[in-house]
C-alpha cells in the first residue's frame, strides 16, 4: 500500500548543542496570558480559565526571512516563550507538569490582526488570522535544565523596544497551563505550547526586522520580506 502523493515533510526544530531534530506535532497557543496585554486588547485581566487556539505544525519556521502573508494590512508581532512537550500525558497534575517538558524556545506568534478583529466581530473562528503559513517563528529548542518561572522577555522592532515584560507576569504559569490543557487533549511528544505575550503588540511590514530576547536564550531575529 502506498500514498496517493508523497507525504509532506515532517516539521522539525533544531535543538541546541545537538544534531538531533525535534519533530513538531501540534501547536497550542494560550490567549491573553499577561494582564497588561489583556488590557490592551480591551479585556478584563481577572484570572479567568485559560483559553487556547491552535496553529498547524507546519506553520512553524526557523527561517530568518519571513514572507509577508497575503490578505492582511495589519500583521502583528507577539513575543512568546514556547514550551516543548517530551512526555505523553492526560489529566496531568500541576505538580507533575514539569516532568512532561522537553525544553523551551523563543518564539513569535504572527497574527493577521485585521482578520482576527473581523472574525471576533462576526463570532467566527480565528483560524485564518492565526494559523497561516510561517505564522510561528521559533528559535532553537533548549533542553529543560530547571523550572522556568521568571526572566525578562522583550521584543525590538527595527531596534526600537516595543514589548517588555517578565515570565513571572504570566496569569497562568507554565505548569498550570500544561495541567489545564491536558484535561482537554492528551499532550504528546512533539506538541508545542506558545504561552502568551506581554503588552506592546503592534504592526510590522515588509523590510521590518524583529529581535526577541528571553533571559538565558539566544536572541531570535527575523525580517519580513515582500
């Protein structure tokens, strides 16, 4: 038995200090996980249960030149810590969540904000606003060394500081996010979780360059191209 056409390549991420590649399965994204960002999006930052949206695995890219996506005039950057799952788990206890983490990466959730606003207004899904090609720009994965509970996260657009926060400002911590999400889906090795973005999100266009830094990780830099 064969295939009707050749299967798509397996999406992968490079890993630090190893030639081994991390196979990407699914990408889960936490919405409004920093209070200041919730406020700038016009929402109440009270500690409501987290909510999630997804991106396809092949939306992940480690390219440094990112094509400006079609069908938008308002593309936004969102700097994020990314968690890579390495151990299967369902109904994970918060106290055991760290044991399911393979490692971490610096990431950027690109968003077609105009399409998202239109979808919200009409009560429609966000898929075309969030899950387009090359919409998850990631740096290399770092194997987990210790629990990651704090550290500065910043984004510069063309060398101008636009986002600045700390991982400790997450409304829902990484273990809480893992535990909550695992009630709804069985988390599997290869799954990625983008953990939300600080305040300061904004637009970027062709020729704009983004640099995202998180304490302890190499900077992630990419440029949009027409």
